[in-house]
C-alpha cells in the first residue's frame, strides 16, 4: 500500500513539475526572443499556468497522501530519496496551502508586466516608469508574508522561500560578522597603489568574446547536448529538466569582463542543474538545494576558478591569440591583477570580490525597510544613492546605474539578495574542502583539466538536488554551517598578494 501511495504522490507531483517547467519555457522566451508587444498576453499565460500548478499542488489528495506517508517515512532511511521527498514535499505543501491560488496568479501577472516596465525604465533611466509596478510588488510581498504570521520578522517567510531553514536573524548575524572585516580589507587596499585595468576597457569584437566564452565553459564540462546559450538583458540560467538547462549572457562591446565572467558564472549554475540525479526529476527534489547553494556554484566557477592565476596560466595565451592587438602586449601578471582590481563600483554584477558583498548588504537592508514600511518605494532612488555613497563611496549618476540595475525586484524576488553573499561564503568553504581532497588542484586547473573538480562537485553537492536544506548540506560536506571565516581567509591571501598588503 505504501508503494502505491508513493507512486501516486510522484505522479501528482510530476504533473505540477510539468506545469512549472512549461511556465519556465515561457519565462525563458520572454527574456530572450519574445517581442515587447507580447507582454500582456504572456503575463496572462504565466498567470494561468501558475494558478493551475498551485491548485494541483495544494489539492486535498496530495495533502492526504503526504499525511499518510509521513508516518511510514519514520521507519525509512532518513537520507533516502523517498524519505526526503516526503519531508520536502510536505514542507512545501504546508507553505503552499497557506497561499490562495488567486494570489499566486495575480503575483505572476504583476511580475510579468513589471519585468517589461523595468526593462523600459532601465533603458530610459527613469524610475517613475517602474515605480507603480514595484509598489504593487511590495504590497503583494507584504501580503504574502502575512499568510505565515505569526513570524519573528516579516522578512522571514520570504527568505525561507529561497533559503529553507534560514531566518533574517541568521543572515544578519553572518553579515554583521563579515561587514567590518570586508570594510577593513577594502580600506587597506585603498591605501595601496591601484592596479591598472585599462586594457579591459577597449573595443572587443562581440562574436570573438562569445566564442571564447563557449570554449571555456565547454572545457568546464557544460553539456551542449543538454543546454544552449542565448543573449538577454540580465544573464540568467533556467532549466526545463535535467536534460534541458539553458544559460544566457550579456556582452559589452567596450569591456571584456562582462561577457567573460558572466558566461562562467551562469555555467556554474547550469553545471549544478545538469548534475542533479535523474531519478529526482519531476519531484520537489529535482532542483538546487537553495539559491545560496546555487550561487556558491556560479561564484566558484567564476571567481575561485575563473579569476585564479592557474586558470589564466592555461587560458591567457589562447585569449591573446583571439585578441592579439588588444592583449598581445599585456603580460599575464598584469592581466591577472587587472581582472582582480578592487575598485568600488556602481554595478553589482561587475563588482570585484572584495566589494561585492557590500552591494548585497545594501539591498538586504532596503528590502527589509520596504517590507517594514520604513522606506517608501517613491524614496528608493534617493535612499539607494545615499547608501551607495555610505557603503562604497560612489554615487550613481542616474537610475539605470542605481536602483534600476537589477531585474530581480521586477520578478517579485524580494527575499533573494542575501543569497548572493551567502553563496560567496559557501563557495570558499567548499574550496577549502576541495583543496584538501584534491591536493594537486592548481596543477589540474593550470593544465585545463576540470574533470576531478566537476566530479567532486557532482558527488558532494549536485546529485543531491534539494534533498538537504542549505545549512545541513554545508555542514555535511564541510563540517560546519555557513561561516564567513574561509571567505575572509581567501580574500586576504589573494588580495594580500595582489596589493602587497
């Protein structure tokens, strides 16, 4: 009987998965190829799909099956796929049943229109075009949080959607330990002679940039038989199953770093999704454990691999072949220092490793203030600029380079930003463990061999999908929960060498 019930549960969850994947295809198309005129209809389509998926997932039959199986699961191996499936599905079900289907449909429709409004607003650098959409999104997020009252903090229910098991207090405690150390490091660097990166800011043929990025991520292990790359205004990764994982990138004609490191970053996300055990597909376990765990993968490949000296000892001669006029007279040492230059910047996605987390802390504070009502949407541009000056010593010249730079708020993804910084911290924890397990890692990277590294990630992280909550997974692999110390060790060693600290 238990097997019949488990099979029936998987059938029903598979249908919900299929609807979600169909919505993901429409979302991918919206960001890549859909003409602007399609926004209204696309919003309606996504709204319908999200409502049907929510209704099917919150159906009484699934609730009864989960209730029946919860008792049986007590006798199963707690780490088995079946036990974890029941546990995770039950957690998701209990959350989903608190949210009306009409609310889900409305949120999807609002976000679809907001994305198009954000795109226009950013293009014109005019926050007023996006403001009413963001005001509605904040209202909906406040309403969503209240479905889960009582809570310790209004931000907790939103954070839990992206980082199961983490609380606002957890994140604030981690950030409070990290912030003064990062500020101290940045100030120490500021007192040293600045690194030259002018050679990165010149015309670079976009097709050659694209082709070189494809070479790199092919060598990383990205499976093009199960993936593709396209262009979008804001790079992202999406998947419609373990055998269809797609990335996008953005190229700047006058700056090499955007396309190069953006491509590596999104490949890290995609490698994670391509590495999830196939038997977890069409279940709530068939995706990454959390956004912080996901971000740990993208930042690992982008920074710990892609900005490392061994990596460029292998790839720089090839890059010089591709761009002989631009880089032929730039030494490897100068290039390595240039791509790791520390300089407070306006744009999060193009910020260096030493200052990146401060961008995230700024956004976390603003999101919390928006939900608490202590900052109004109308005041965001002014408050944003003030905090950028306070945190990073720079003031955006316009809305496009300030409050409008990221797409995530238009998607309704409030509760999301802290995951970026957490991902940085976790990536360094993985890295210390990987170095212990693969002592000759630098030599492998120096020879362009990433097979052992990818295999390690597949074994310890990727294959598990969402079986384990983020803190649990980090502790299982590294022996401790999320800890900023390894990241600070990494930064101090790397930038100590580059800047002679």
